[in-house]
């Protein structure tokens, strides 16, 4: 026998060990043939892999169950709330031809100052499926949040963060996410979050096995996220933070890889800022004042993550003063924390600093350095930290999990019990917070209870109570708005409308006259005069009150024939249900 023939069995055996396993593996002691291949994976390893996949499925189902149960109030009883009218009254969503408007003429979407066509496309599509039934929209929001929870879990596993499942569970049930999940109009948060997290996972896979199609997929997911909500513009910076965390450096090659993402981000940012600036008055703050705002905003969000109480949709807006010592303390504290984490990075690892940087960078678009709509009412909103909070959650849960792993076995069970209690408390708070999205009366009552200075909340509460046929309560809510802003014609108009529905016409007339004195030609006030004349004319002469009505409506908004016709129409028609 030649040496080559002697080596042939060994070579075949080596090839077999590298081949894929066959379901028709030979039994022990069986004679091997060319038609059968030996099992590559021993039976014990196969059973382990089977248990592992089964465990992953169970843990994923557990995360989904947590998220689903906590948001049952939104799915079962959630309604159309406040800013939801932006989409459910938009012709772009209601009409079949609306997609052209959504993608080509976004300025025609009333009260929407940003270019987020993918979000509105989902509204358009769902409207064609279930109309304006709120339950369907709420279920989609919750499903997107569930998918994001699973993506957070897989991402933290890939990054080898201790306690990855616990951190994902905290993300699933944290009360600060309720605004993004239970409010239909905030679809943009959960939708953009889905594309953002998917892009990060594909990027990590690309770093392990560089393939052009993977790089292109990350760019595509990034663009989809930007078309859903522009806050994901921070993704390129987040990718560099991850690179620094894993390798302690960022090379020129890393910068070249991320450069196209920065270019795409700059393009979308320029378009979005131009669209916003064209519709809104820019707020005038100096750079120093904006830095003070940013520092306090960061501490505010971190505090809500650690202690999520008194969660308001509209938070009180604090005053900015360069002479306020507390404002400077917030800034000094943020700088001190960053410096401490930097100097301790060799002792405690780069993870805490990376998490803090991710938190700050992801929040950077809403820290006050650039103008956006919410700054007119408040510097903060829970929905803004939907993605940013992942950094803090991962650091805190990872630190606790790392410490618990060093405890004796008996104490580990105690630590697990405390984690379960924490998740139960967070989930309960989320359930209660999601319940406020039942209807507008519940929604605005919650806001004014936590932020009595919110003028718009009082006005909207009065309107909601009026619509709910509770006119006396509506009058009381509107009077609060008038007391807080006696120079606001809109508050007087709301009070006038509530008084009309309550049948108190003399008071309503006086209030509406006062509103016209404050702001002649106010559109909201003009809209109340026909209601006033129509309801009052039930017991008085039509001609007298029609003339009275037509004379009070501003000429700048209502031509004379239109005014008279509108007033006559209110006299002979039943009481409108929405006035």
C-alpha cells in the first residue's frame, strides 16, 4: 500500500469533522458508507444548543409579555388625544392620493413642521385598513415597542453587557416610554427607534464580516430612521462611541467608514431645520444660556430614569438666568461627572463613560442648542429620551448585575428578587401612566394636576369637558385659564364657548366682547359668535341676533354675505355636538 493510500482514511476523517452534520447520522458501530456522514456535533452539544434556542425563545416571549401587559390600557381603551388630530384630520392621510402629499408636499400637512414621511405613510396605510379606529394604531405602536425591546436585548448581548435581559426588561416597562408608546402621534419615536437599533445590530455584524451589502443595509436603515424622525441623526456618533468602547480608540479607517453617515445626517438636518425655521419663530438664547439649559436637561432626564415619578406630558418651563447659581451647578456637575468617568476608565472600564456619552450625544438634538417646537412650552419631554435612556439603563443594570455575580449563591437569589420587585413597580407605574391616554378629559386633567401653569392644558381641558357634555366643569377649567393669562384672547374664547353650552348667554357675550377687545380679529373668538347667536336666538327674534352676530365677526376673516349665512345656519340647525 502506498503512503498516499495509508493517509487517505485520516484525510477523509478530517474532512468529515469539518462538514455539516447530517440528520441521517450513523448509529454507533455502524459501517460508514459514502451516502452517510457522521454527526459533527456530539449529542450532548446538540441537546445544549436545543436548550439554548428554547431558552432564547422563552426569554424573548417573557419580554414581549412584559411589554404587552403594561400597555394593555393603551391597546384596550386608548383614544385619539390632542396632537393626534395632526394626522387623523389631515387630507394627506385620509385620501387615497395622500402619499404624494406626504412625500412631495409635506408643508401641506397642517401643524407638522418636520419632514417625516415614513411615519405618515404608516398612518396612511393603517387608515386604509381600519379607518380611524384607535385600537389598531395603539396595537401597532405597542408592537413596535416590543420589537425594539427585543432589539435592545440582542444588542446588549452582542456587546456582552452584564444583565442584558434585565436591562431590556427595564426598557420594556420603564414609565418614561409611555408617551412614545401610548400616544399615537408619537409613532415616530418607536418607528425611528426600530430602524436605529436595527442599523446598530447590522453595523456590528458588518464589523465582524465586512460585506458591501451589509454596509448598504446600514445606510438604508439609517435613512429610513431619519424619514421617521430626525432625532436618529446622532447614529454616526453613536457608532464611533461603540467603536471606542470596544477597542479604546477610533482610527482613521473608522472615521472613513462613518463619514457617509455624517454626510447623510447633515443633509437631513439642513432640510429639517429649514422646514422648521420657515414655520416657527426662533427662540433667542445665547450660547451660554443654551449650555446651562443643556446641563440641566441632562440631569432632569437622568433623574427621571432613576426615579420616574410625576411624569407630565407638559413639564413646567424653568427660567434661564446667568445669575442663577443652581444653573451653573448643573453645568459643573455634568463636567465633573464626565471628568471622573474619564480618569477612572482604566479602573472601572470604559463602559460607564461610553454609556454617559451615548446618553448625552443621543439627546443632543433636544438639549436646546437648536430650536424645535417643544422649546416654546418646555425644555424637556419624556418622549425625547426613548433611545438615549438605553445608555443609562445598560450602565446601571450592568453594574448591579456585575456586583450580584460576585455574591454568595444565597444572596444572588435575594438580588434576583429585588430585580423582580423593581420590574413589578416599574410595570405598575407604566400601566397607570398608559391609562391617562383613555380620553382627552383624563389626559388634560393629568397634565394640569402636575403642571397647573400649563395654560394650553387648561384651555384644552375646558374644550374636552365641553365636548363631553360637562359644561359647568368646562366653565371652571376655562376660568382657571383666564385667571392665569388675563391678556390671552384664546382663553376668553374658550370660556365664552363653555358659557354658551351652559346656557349662560349674558356672561358669554361679555366674555367674547372682552376677547375681541384684547385681540381684534382673533379667529377663535370669531368662531364663537355664530354659536352665541344661534343658541340665543332660540328664545329671541332671529333678525336681531343674526345682525348682532354678523356685526361681531371680523371682516378680515368673514365676508359680509358669509357672515350672515353662517349665522342664519346656526339658528335653524340643531345644536352642534362639537361646540
